[in-house]
């Protein structure tokens, strides 16, 4: 667990730095972030999937 948390913190900071320095755009960073959660299937992925379903349902009702 300690190694996983350290890796999450490291990659989170690395992503923030890359976005801030404009090496990676916000859309690409979001896509990579979501890919990581869906692939890893962590406990947080359930909350992210629920949020994405809610956003998709909201957009589909507007359009």
C-alpha cells in the first residue's frame, strides 16, 4: 500500500508539472488519468465511473 500511494503521488505530481509546463494538454492528461483508473480497477474507480455515467446522462438529456 505504501508503494502504491507513493506511485500515485509521484505520477500525480508529474502529471501536474507536465500540464503546467504545457508538455501535455489538459485533455490528454484527463484521458490518461481515466485510462489508469479504469485499467487498475481501484476502489476510486467506482466513484469515477459513477461520476462519468452521471455526466453522460446529463449530456444526453441536454442534447
